[in-house]
């Protein structure tokens, strides 16, 4: 294989999302092992700050499509532009973050480029002449290795946190500005407005300590025992998606691929099995403590400390000890 690895940059308001640095780290490893180049593609408008941040972030080429039409465009437009670039540069692999953006973007790129797409992946390697992805199945209880056959490039969406965010050696990238005929891009939808979530008094993304609760809590009436532990430890309460769906807690407390990404100093997971979508949002925590009565729960694969026990026995005991301290 002699074609570059291409990373799709994710950014917002002039800042590069951390998932991009994880993709660049994985892309650099693959590119070096294959003796190919590492390229990154950034799309949007008024990209000066993003380009300044990335220009020496470790890739060989930084491809930039800066156009007013991309200032507030929908996924179909971005996917079409990326497909045009893919046809032009012919990469060997396209890496996308498995974020709220990437979930929609990856398959759209694949359809327009007529290539393979694999999403929700935890790893990608090059083995025996083929790219091989690792992907969780059955809510993360097992992982499958899948070989991507075919001569064309593939789109792989990697979960947040599956590759460490490392500082690549500083390297001045070859900056290339690309021009795309935006008038030729088919558009069937229009983004009318971007509505940001209003500020909240609770920001779990900034918390140093989180006590997170999952379906193991059983009933909404039992949430106070989690709140009491969080208060005793000086932290905040967070949760997995099922509790938001059930109306037990508000969305602002949800951790995971469809919630918030957190990296607290301590993350205590109570009654959380550890579906891959949840793990992708909290795997950057400095210390993870898991409390679950199922010894085979996937949460134990990322936990630094685990307590195989009923949370209703352990959590009150922890609270009592914390109050003594």
C-alpha cells in the first residue's frame, strides 16, 4: 500500500476537538508502519485559527477547503466535499471520529465515495495486507476483528478515547488549499439555525470527581443514595444514557457518545455495565472505580479498581466513610 492515511478534522468555533488528536496519533502509527504519508483535511469557513493550531501538529500534509458555503452547511454538503477530495487525493484509509458528527458523516462519505465504512470501532491495524478493525458487539460484551477487503479506501470511525491523545513530534505540514466547485454540490437540505444548549449550573465536563449511575439503580427513587455519595465526596452526579431515556436524570448529566465527554480525576461508576458508547465518553478519566455485581461487565475492562458487589451495599458504606473524612 502506498497511499496516505487521511484524517478528517473535527472543529468548532476555531478550536480543534480532542478526538482529532487521537485520530492523528493512530494515523501517524499506521502511516509510519506502512511508510506512507499522513494527511489531514479541514473544512469550513474562516479557518485561520484552526490551520494555525494544526500546521505543525505532526501530519505531512494539511488540506484546507475554506469556503463561505461551508460556514453553516449540513452533513450532505460536507460529505460531498470530502468525497470530492477523496477522489482527488486517493487515500488508503480515511479516519473519522465516532462522535455525533462522525456518526452521520462516515456513512455519508462512504456512499458518495463508493467505499467501505465501519463505524463504532475501537482500533484499526494493517495486517497481512488488509486493514483490520476491532468493533464491539452485543453492547460491548465481545469484540470482533473484521478485515476490510477491497482495493479502494475505507472509512473507519474510531471511538473517542480508544487511542491515547499523544503529542506528536512537531512537524511543519505541507499546507495545501483546495478549491471545490460548491455550485456543483447537490443540496437537498438547508441549515437554518444552529441552536446551542443553554448554559447550565451543572457542567459534568468540568468536574474533578463524578459519581455516575446506570440501570443498576433500578428505580428513580433510589437516585438519592448516589447524590449523597457525590455530595460527601465533593463531586457531581452523572449517568448513562438509559437513565436519561427513562427520565431519571436530565440530559446535561449524560456521559457517552450521545452525551458529554468527561475526563475527571476520579470517576465512580455505579451499576453501569459499560456499553461502548458510554466508555467512549469517560475513558480519559484519570482513575475509574467500577461497582457492579456482574463480574463480566465491560466496565471492568477500563476500570483501575473494581468492586464486584451490589451497589446498594457498597455506596452507603462509601458515603459513611466519606462523611467521616
